[in-house]
C-alpha cells in the first residue's frame, strides 16, 4: 500500500511495529489531521494479521467498559475455539459488572486473552477516536499497550488533542499539518487544475480532511479556477458542526470577543480591550474561551489554538455580524498609525461600490512595507468596491503581485484568471502577462507563452517602452531556460535595437542583462564582460532585489563568481528585508550557483536554505534548480546516495534536468565509467550551450579516457575562448588540466599539469586541485615515475579525507598502493570504537544531517538511527551534535 502523502515518518513507525515483536503507538493531533486515514492504512498493510478495528463513540463515553465490550465482541466474531470462549466469558463478566474481582485482575485477563489470540495469528488492534473511550476501557487498553514486549500484538490509537492531552504511557507521534507539496499530492486525482489545488492547500492549512472535503464541495466553475473558491467547509460538515457546538457552549459576550479576535489576525490584547469597550463588553468575558482551549493569550498576543478555528469562528457568524465587527474594529484602529488595517476593516464593512474608499484602501496597501499578504487582500477588496472595470482589473493585478511576493503563487494566478483580456486596457493586460510569465518560470506550473509576451511588447513599444522591454526580458528568460539559443538571440536583438538614451535605470539594466547573455551565447565574451561592467555600475544605484539577482547571473556567465556571489547575496538581503518571497529563493539559487562555480563544496547551506524557501513559497521550478545544484555538489564529492536523492527531487525537464544529468555523469566519472559519462554529458548539454561550457572539464576527461579525443578538443576550444577572457584562476586551472589530459606528449602533459596546479593554488578551490593532482599522479605512475606520482597522490588524499569524499579517497589509496606506497585509511582514533554503520551515521550527522535525513540516506528507520545515535554518543563520550562534529573533523 502506498504511504499517505506527507506521512512518511508515521508509515515507517507502523512498518517497524508490524515487523517487530509487538508494541503500541498513539497518533494524536487536531481534528481532521488524518488519524483515521493512518489507522485505515495500517490495517491495509497488515498482511497476515487479524485486525480488530474499534471507533470509540462519544455517546458511550460515560458507560463503564462500553468500548471494551465492543472490542470483545469483535474478538468473538473473528476468533474461534478457546480465544472466542474466553472473550465471550469476559464480555459477560463486564455486562454483570466485574464486582467479583479487582480491576487489575480484569485487565490481566484481557492481556492474556489478546496474547492467546495472537498465538494463532498476529494481531493488530486499531482504536480510533480514543479520546472518547470510557475511562475504564481506556485504562484497560492502556494497561495492555504498556505490556506488549515480545508479543505479536500491535496496538494503534488515534487521539484528538482538542479534548485532553494524550497520556497513555506509550510512544506518541503528533501529526503535523501537511506541507504544500503533500497537499497537492492529496488532491492530484480530485482537482486537476494545479492553481486550484494549491489555493485549496492554503485554505485547508495542512488538514487532509478539510482539503479533500473542500475539493469535493467545489462547483465545476470553481474546480476550473473560474470562480472564487470557498474559504471554509460547508456549514453541515462534521468539523464545522463540532466547532459550532463548542462555540454555543460559550456565553454570548465570550462569543462576541472571539469573533472580534477572528476578524483581525493582528488584534492584540490592548486592541481587543479597546474594541470590547466600544461594544460595551468586559474583556474579562474572554476567560471561558481560554479555559476551553479555543484560544490563548501569550503576552500581548491572542492566538487561536489551531489556525482553522479562526476561519470556522469567522464564518459561523452571519453577514450582518461580520460587517458589524469590521465596523467596530475600524473605529478602534487609528487610520494615522495603522491605515491599512483601518481602511480594510472599513472596506469589509461596506455595502456596494465605494470608489473613494477603494482608492484610500489602495493607497494604504501600496504604502505598506513588507506586508504583502495583507496588501493583496486589501487590493482584492478595493477591486470589489471599484465601479470602473479597468481600474478594478488593475487593482486585481496589483493584488496578484502582492500575493506572489507573499509566497502565495497559486492565489496570485487565480487572481490573474479574473483579468479578462478583452475588457481591460493594454497596459493592464501587459502587466498581467509579464507577472504570469514570472510566476510560471519560478513555479514551473506552466511554460510562459513567449509569443504572447512578444505580442505584448509589440503593442506597447510605442507608448510604454519600459513595460515592452520587461515583456521581452521575460520572454528571453523563458527561452534561456528552455535552451532555445537562436530565439533568445532574436529577442535580445529586438530589445537592444529599441534602446534610447536616458532610459530609466531599471530598463537600462534589463537591456544590459540581455546584452550580457546574448554576447555570451554568441561567444563575444569581451562584449559580455563590458556589458557586465555597466550592469554592476548601474545596479549599485538601485535597491532592487530582482536587479541584483539578474546581475549575479550575468556575472557567473562572465566568470566573475566572487562578484556574482556578492550581487546575489545583496539581492537576497534586499528581498529578505522587504519580505519578498518572490525573489529571495531565486537570489539564493544564483548565490549557490556562484559558490559551486567557485569550487566551494564544503558547505551547501545556501542551496539548502534556498530549497527550503522555494518550497515554502511554492516555487517548484526554483526548488528543482536548487535540488539539481545539490545533486551536482554531492556528485562532485562522490556521494552517490545524496546525489540520487536530490536528483529525484528535480523536475524532469529544462535546465534543472540537464544539471541532474550532468551530476549523474560526474558519478559515472567518479566510478570510472567514462563512455557512459561522455554519452550522458553530450545528451544533457546539447541544448544548453552555457552548461556545455561549464561542464567542459568533465566532458574532456570523459572524452580523453574513452578514446574520442577530437570531441574533447572541440569542446575545449570553446571553453578556452571563454576562460581566457575571465582571467579567473579556477577556469584557467581547469583549462590547463584539460590540455594535459588531451596532450599526446608526456612532456607537454607535465607542463600543463604543473600550470594547472599553480593556478589552483591561486583559486583556493581545494577539491579541484586534489582532483587535478590525482589525475597527474595517475599519469606519472603510468609513466613509471612512482616517486613523483606519490607526491601528487598524497597531497590529493589529504584533501579528499578532509572533505570526506569517500570514493575519491578509495581511488587515491588504490593509486598510492599501485605506486608502491602502503597507506592506511586515517580516521579519528575515537571512531575506531564504532561499527562501520555507526561511522557512516556519525559522519552524516557531523555534516549537519538530521536523524530523519540519515535514515532516508541509509534506508533505515528513524527509530534505528535514534538507537545508533545513543550508542555513538555513549561510545565517544560526547553529549551534543556539535561535539560530535568537532570530533569527526
């Protein structure tokens, strides 16, 4: 049975339990978080087990032993012989009240009965809604669960945290909300439109029950993304009914205060007290809501215990109540100090169009710094209050831009769907098209329509050249990513031909970026460097994250990795300060690419952070790019498992896929499969000339080793034309290494290898230098110069061991032994106390991996890794991961 999306940890725990010698687990969490689905999944994968399933009933929670009586009935129905007779006898005892024996004796009889059943066939007992168990039944089942050692009995409980905290005395796993990727996977067969699925994921806040039930409630128009989506479950849904009943148990004044808090996420205690005073309610009326666990007060902050409770509370009120609440909150929020909140509440309280209010709300939204989510919703409401269709459309597009910056790409694209091209001005259509192209490029949801962008540029060329060039720039980026070199050059020519003196700085930068990239594609590297110089000069006058990020990419293409790293880092910092999630992941991707270009393989932190942010903000294409870079990083270090794991996360097409193929080719090189590496590199880089140049050192090595020297010479000719213009020691070193590999004369090869090592010393790229030294040592040994070979190989080994590059260590040791030098693998003395598997785990943890990542890397369960970590700490005498990392280094 396939694991439920987002529940890998839980499925591993279930599999371990079913495969082991008995035990119990409690899955607990919020209502609708997926406890029932997990228990059902466990029952489905329990092949060969007798499965007893019990769902506790609230109506029987006050009847002593009612749940246990039902469980015994299931034993009678499914077992035979003595176990069935014992179950029947125990059930009759419970019916008459077990007055003749102690409760302890009754519990022991239950344990013996279940062991008798399991003696004939392994037993899985699933108890759902365990929070509704009557107390004696709960005590009995918990008694059994704590004593399952060596039995063939597995017990699983589902417990809702909304009632009382779970206290079983057995292992518990709290179910976390699903992430965006898992939510979309849940909806794969229910909602075919990606943006609808993504937007529903945001509304459901990680609840699989809410997610699937919302999807099933959609109208055909909503499912196609042509109508606004519901913001909450239907009124008669069981979760809403349960919440409604919970609200109705509170006093009326308490419900009013809870509704005030639900209507404004930024409302703090002072603000609620002010609003309460205006409405004539004592703030002390909030206490029953706190006591019931509905919300809590942390200092000045008011927090709902679960995010969905806020939405349920708000939508349980009537329209009149909601407008009344917003009107009250508007009066209690000062428009001078908090204009966005003030006018948004006024707008939500308004009836019908109000152009004046819409204008004030728009101004407040555009003036809010970094509050993109609130600004987006304010602009959306401003559009609803606007009478002029063209102005309303412009506000919808602005709302989409802020949603994109807030990390809500699906909502942004849903807003853009409302813009009907036939009814809005050309400029609004253009802004919408360019924004949609940007979102498509970063999310990978849909390839931008290049022809539509070119048509937009043509339409606006005469009266809005800045936006026209922006459309051309996005069209060019789409062509660059897809590797369509000739079309990219055509687009760049169109943009550069329309340049005029005195362009605005941002337009000038877009042109210089196109000039840099197009010159690189044409092989005019001097012109590219000149354009980059103008770009760096211009961008320094701006405070634009996107401009710095694009300049960083241009710098990488010109071989200026240090400058690229600085520029991209500045772009990421600006985006972070502005809370702009539309740019920061991309800036970190360029920074990580710059680090890779510098030969920095010892710290993938930048790429990992970029990957995390890209996933959080729904930028799957950027996440794929980061995964591909991490795969290449791992491949160069020879870490096959990490490379393959990252490769699986990258998309199956485009630039990221080409980088993954490059990474897999590097693994082939590391393993000595040179023909396979060469074939893979040729196929991967065929449509991407820039990648082909960057991969040339690997292409040449593979070509030289598998007897296709002319292909290596041709690739190196292109590489040299670029590398010599950069004056960059790293690229010059790699060029010299390539010439050495292709040299047919040993003397010529020696000269090139020595030149390469000299340049490596200037570049500071240690692994590059070690790789070159290994290749040189191999050649020297084959020339029957073992003493000279050993010098190179020992230096290479020191670096590979420091970087923990395991395959490189093995290759170098083998070469040293072949050169007549006996070498023992060196590792920290204390590590000798560990088993080989513990050494692997300790090294991964020292490199920063979590226990779960280690488990995935080594194909173990997380519990097994936890066990090994306790033993590792005990054997090495360390108390923390920091101490372990220090020892392993």
